């Protein structure tokens, strides 16, 4: 060995220190779109036996990283190129931050001295400044010796307190910097207790139970924060011991089975209007709950109890009578202990019977619509068949997005296990489907059923090539009604152009999957749909089912049409 070779043996560089820092913190999976300056980083990661999944678009890689964070409680990593790739990843970063999913967007970037003087570098952009408003924290690492501490800070920021998105900027020059290998190893940081428990104040727990005890018509609402916490057992015990009806928001469905006798999911309107005390566990009074006020909450004066890790969330929309601040697991455990130590009276049968009777009557009323075998299919018949598949295969992960497709599926398909329903979440962004489905399959090893509106699918549909490339057990069902909301819109005043909300008639999305080597099936009835999906899950092969839905089915903007502004001028013409 020459002296020069001996010196090289004792050196490390930015590429390898990034890898070593991630592996030291048990981060093994990367969602990525390769290119300058991070292509070789991906290659070296593979060589280091990390799992690198390359996507066709950075936004989809980001959505994958975001939901990976939700499922694992570790930050999902999205790796992108500079400027355009970084910008493509920003929507997913904002999505993660708004939804409280721990994620780190790692992007290569141009050199600071060129960016700051605006000298026109390749893909020049001040990425750190752009990212800051969209995430919890943003960091840039300039020196190789700071890689360990920089990655440690990013990890801690992503998962501590209320989780969210973090941006980490790695200029191209960083990767080629070298340092002594032993010193490099010593510079790495293994994060200790990245998300420390935050215990609630004892008086807050007592106050919350006192308010709950005085309720005549109590209600518990479970948000996706409760699902993220993975405190499934104490949450179940608390709800059952309290005897209080509960309402699970979409990504909290399955914490207790939707068929649980205390579930008020089929009586949502009733319990929101008639309840007098509402306990929120890991949920927020945002637009999904009409901000805690308005006609959906009825005329009854409410008292709110809120369990959340973020104290600034309290009183964000309405007065919170009893705030309980801490991590969800610790808070619920404390509430459970305190409940067990006092004499607790179950809610009145008058209230619980009112809720259960409404649940039963709504289920009976809906049953015939879910059992229809109409051709072409409507949403109820199609989702009714998929509802049975999830009932028979509760371990299957359901990914869901769209307008009508999301709205109907959320209320029709019962979930039986926690963190098995993944959707657009709080921010309501379309296009999460394929990225979410891929990450769900990778992180859990479970079969995935992705139910997509044809419009929503269009945002990420090219990722079916990624699904085929990695041979993932994902069945994509595209509800094809030929348009956004519906396929029946026409241009006003006889203009010959296609209406803005209409797609190509008779589109065959299944042929796309076949083109990449997967299985494509086109179906026109609920029975055919059921058969195709069951076969796909049994085979564990990449499959796309083109489910032909009546083009007249669906409503404008689904159930949030009230958010569409109306033109007074046009109405009066």
C-alpha cells in the first residue's frame, strides 16, 4: 500500500457521513428522485444497504416520505435535486407540516457564494429561504464536520412536540469535502429521546374529567394525532370505561372498530348538534369540524375538552374549557388512571340509546344502496363491494383520495384496525395517492388498496411504473366517471370546446398498468369490481382496476361545495 492509499483509507467524505448519520439513527429507507447533485449519494446509499426508492416526480416521493413518518413515528426522508426538484417537493413538505407528519426534505443546492451574489449558477436558488415558511424548521449544512449535528437537529425537529416537515439543505460542494475518518465517526450524533414524553399537569387531568362528568350528552372525537401516537390500548380502554360515544375522524378510523357499539360514525350530524361536552383527542377544531361552531354544531352550547401536544392549539377557534397539554399517550394514560380512581357514572341511557338508534337506522337505510349491482356503477354500489373486502381483509391498508370518491368512501367503508386508512388529511391536497400507497406497502409489508377518483389519480398516475418496478402488492382502483366531479358538464352557450371538468370519454386506465408489466382490469359492475380486487390482493401483484362509474354520479366539489365562491353577476345575467 502506498502512503497516498493509506491516507485515503483514513478519510471519509460528505457522501458517506450523510449515510452514516442516517443509519446511526435507524433511518434506512429513502424516497428519492435522482439527479444532480444527489445521484451518487443514492448509489452510495444502496451500496450501504439502505433502501432507495426512485420516483418519477418529487412531489410523490415527498408524499411517500410524509406518510412513512405517520406510520413509523420516524421522519420519512425525501431526497431531491436542486431548485426545480426542490420546488416539486415543497407541496409535500407543506402537506407534512399541516398534517403533523414527521418528514425531512433533503435537497442538493447551489453554492452559497454564487447564490448570494446571484451570479447565475446551474439551478440557482436560495432554497433555505423559500422552504422556511412551509416547515417547522430549516437547516443548511456547509461543513462536513457539521453533518452529524445537522442531521440530528433535523430529526429532532421533525418528531418532537407536534411533528411536521423539516427542510435540510445540502450544497453540492459538501458531498466532496473530506475529513479524517475517525474524527468523522466521532462527529456523528445518535439522537437520544427525539420525542420525549410530555406529561400533562395533574390539575388539567382532574379539570377535564370534572367537565366530562357533568356532561349530559358527552362526545369524544378522535383525530389522526391519536392514531399517530400509537397509544391504541389506553385510548380503547378510556373510551370503553367512560362509556361515551365517539366519533373518529377519517385517519383515526380503526383505533376502535367502526362497528364498535360506542361508535357514532353513522350518526355524525346528530352527535355534533346534540352533544353538550366534546372531548377532542389528537384532533383540531379546523375546517374539517367546521371550526367548532356554526349550524353543524347546532344551537346547544358546547364545552370543549382538548387533548393535544401543542398548547397554542387551545382556543384557536372557540374557548377550550379544559385543555390537557402533553403527548397523547401520556395524557390518555393519565386520564385513564384518574378515571379509575373516582366513582364514574356512565352516560345516560337516554343519550346512548339516542345515538345507537340513529346509528342503526342510518345503517339500515343505507344498506340497499350499498348492495345495488347497477351498471354503470354508482359510488354506493361500487364502494359497497369494496366495504366487504375490507371487512374480510381488515389488515389491508386503504388509501383514498378524490372528491366524491373520498367523501363517500370515508363514510361507507368501515375500518377495523388502526392506521389502516390513509388519505389526504387536514390540508386536503389531491395527488397523494400513489406516493402514499407505495410508502404504505414498503413500511408495513401489507397489501394496499388505493381507491382513487380519476381526477386525483391523474396527479400521480405515472407512479404506477414505480409500483411495477418494485413489484409492490398494490391494487389501484380508479373510479372513472370521465371528469372532475362528473363527466357530464358542457361548455356554456354552445362553445364547441370540451368543458373544463371533463376528461376523455371511455378512458382505459388499466392499459397504463399493463404497459408497465402490471395487471390491468376494466370493470363495469360491483360484482366484477369485487372479483377483480380480491384477485389482485390474493396475487399480491401490481394491479389497476378501471372501475367505470356513471358519468352523472357525483356532485360539484363533493361535500365541500359550500367552499366554492359564487358569482352574483353571472347568476343575474
